């Protein structure tokens, strides 16, 4: 990760709103906040925001629903292809391991080939596909 990039743990809501406002076309595939209030971050296990000066570059979270831990990441359209997605994944997986989480799940559009490749490379396995949504899981016990 570029030395000028700062990772903010548990960012303020207004900082996440600034990221959302600057993420551009990346929000076409990261629709997490379309159906949720920004207040949902209060229930996240961890939320990271990646910033370079005043430029918001990336976002990631681990979120618990009733029985599963879900991972979400988004890289601003202006910062795609520079390795930040891989760094966000690594940071979230490390956090999950520290917390003793057994499995992390995610969903991704099956035609989002760059994201699917990243998840495959990290070790996520494909569980099922429903319409255009691919469900994947990473067992952190086997990942180590």
C-alpha cells in the first residue's frame, strides 16, 4: 500500500458519505448503502476507510447478520487496478482472524470479473449462484 494512504478504523459517518460521493461508477457494483442507512455502520464488526490526503480511495467492512459474517469492499473508480482492493481484503481477513471468526461470506455480481478473480485468488470458494449473484465463502481456519 502506498505510504501516503492512511487506513481509518471505524470512520465517522460523514467520512463514509464523502467516500460514497466520490466513488463514482464503483457504486454500480457496490450497492450496500443503496438499501441501508449509513447508521448501519454502528453494527459493523469493523469498518475501514482508506484515504490519501483529502481523497477517499477505498472502503471495507465486516458485518454480522444473524449467523454469518459478511465482507464488503469498494474501491473508488479513480483508484481501481492499483492493488488497494487486495490490501483491503488482506486487512479485513487479518481482522477476522484476530477475532477468531471461522467463515467470511460475500456476494458479488458474477459478471464483475475483476472482483471475482480477486476473491478466487484470496481463497474464497463459490457456494452458489442465484441470478447474477455469486455467493462465496472463505474459511479462515483453512486460510492460514
